[in-house]
C-alpha cells in the first residue's frame, strides 16, 4: 500500500482547495470523495467572487482539473474510518475494503441538512425551499416568500428575507410563541403572522405555489424558507477520537461541528478539518479559504518534520 503525504477526505470546495495548496507544495495527495456536495440541488453558486452563478458541479470539476494538473489524485468512494498507527502515520479505510496510508489527514466531509418533516418539502430543497439569503436570496427577491418557523431562529430568517422582498408571511407552525416585541417588529415591517400548523405544500408544474395549513387554507407563496439542522458528517473524525459537538445560536442548538483551532488543526495530532464539517455557517468561498489555509498549515507541519528527520539522518552519518 502506497503512502501519501496527505489524504484529503471529502472533495468539495474545502477539500479540493486544501489539496491544490498541498500539491503545489509538491506534496503527494489523494482526495477520497463520495461526490455528494451539499449544494448539489442548487442551479448555481452565488457569492463566490469571480465565479458568480457557476453550476456547483462545474466549479468542482474545474477544481479537480486544477488538482490533476499538479499531479493530485482523486478516488471516488467513502472513507469509513481512520486510525493512527504507532509510527504516527494514518490508515484510512474506504468502502469496498480498500485502505490508504498518509502522514497527515485533512477531513472536509461537510454537513448534512436535516430538513423539517413536511410532505413534499425535501423534493423542493435548494429550488424553492431555501434556507440561506446569501445562497439564493437575490433569486427570490420581490417574490411571495414564506418563513416556516420550527425554532426561535425563524425570526432572524424573517428579518433577513424581508430585506429581499416586501411580501413575507411568517408561518408560526411548530415554532415558539413570539415575544411581543418580535410580533411588533413583524407588524411594523408588514410581515403577516400566520398562526397554526402547516400541513403541506401546493405545487403546480413543478413550482411551489402555496403553503397549506391544517385548517385547509392555502396561502399563495413561491418560496419557503426553512431552518434545517446542520449535522456535521463526522464519522471518520469520531473514529479518530474527535467527535462533533453541538453548535448553539441564540441559545438554541442549530447543529453540530467538529472543534478546531483557526488553522483547522483538531485535538488529534496530524488531523486537520476545513469547511462545513468544522464551521456550519461557511459558504463555498469561506470553505475554500479554510481548505487552503489548512493545506498550508499541514505543509508547514510536514516541512518541520522533514527538517527534523534530515537532521537526525545527518547526525547519524556524521557520528
Ligand atoms: C441548497 C444549497 C445551496 C447553497 N448555495 C450556496 C451558494 O450559492 N453559495 C455559497 O457560497 N454556498 C452555498 N451553499 C453552502 C455550500 O453548500 C457549502 O458552503 C459548501 O458546500 C461547503 O463546502 P465543503 O467542502 O465543506 O462541503 P461539501 O461541498 O458538502 O463537500 C463535502 C464532500 O465530501 C464528501 N464526503 C462526505 N463524507 C465523506 C466520506 N466519509 N468519505 C469521502 N467523501 C465524503 C461529500 O460527498 C462531498 O463531496 C448552499 C447550500 C445548500 C444546501
């Protein structure tokens, strides 16, 4: 089994950017990628300077081509676990029984969006069922937007989307009772507050047209904002003793992420993280930047180890 300087687990924006930084420093790199980036349902990537509206698959294909140009390798598959050997190297188990060895690991496996349960909602995810104003807010500007409240952060989403459209309806659904000052804010901003639970979506010609309440009333809407739970894909990190921990926003758990220092170094020596697995609010460009920074830090760590080994060899020759 050949040993790479670095095995990168996850070939999204974070993993590929880290891999490119490493191969450009003449490191041998293998990217193991399951090929399911989080934004796959979206038509285009927004807020990525210089690549506005690029299809997500095109951006990653370009990243893979850049990596290949410098000699980096990509293998399709799922890394199921990893362990650190006594000599400090890592063995990464892949599905199908294969395994690969590396001196360092960069884990950039992303997160999974756990959507609120509502019939027909998952099918529309990333199209007219949305979560993020910076990903697709501009695309639904001036449209009839609904906010599906399932927790206290729905109010924050309502204010963000009200910035994009004057026609916003707040469905209290399973969210908490609004404090008086929040109800007043909605009223002042012209956001209609609808009490009662939502039972489903109205769809015509594969487009969202309305939100149906348990009363049978249908409120016409062309976009619905939801708050998924953002759960880190951290199985490999857990196998290395670095589990994800709950992330809090406004006193409410919104998901999980793997703790790391600002360079992406985890508490496990030799293991770095980048992108959504470590930072659930990271956009594509932020994930790419984190991957690049982690790649540079891993290279610096390897440079130090190489120098240490060279000195040991030099001394043993001199002795
Ligand atoms: C619908 C939607 C639209 C979005 N639109 C935008 C937008 O317009 N602009 C923007 O900036 N952000 C957008 N985002 C956010 C964006 O998806 C993330 O910022 C970005 O994907 C994070 O990059 P990443 O590399 O950390 O993870 P990902 O892109 O999710 O890549 C992780 C990769 O690792 C692979 N993987 C996971 N586990 C394993 C494993 N065990 N072994 C091997 N491979 C594994 C996955 O299959 C995947 O290919 C959007 C998100 C959603 C949900």
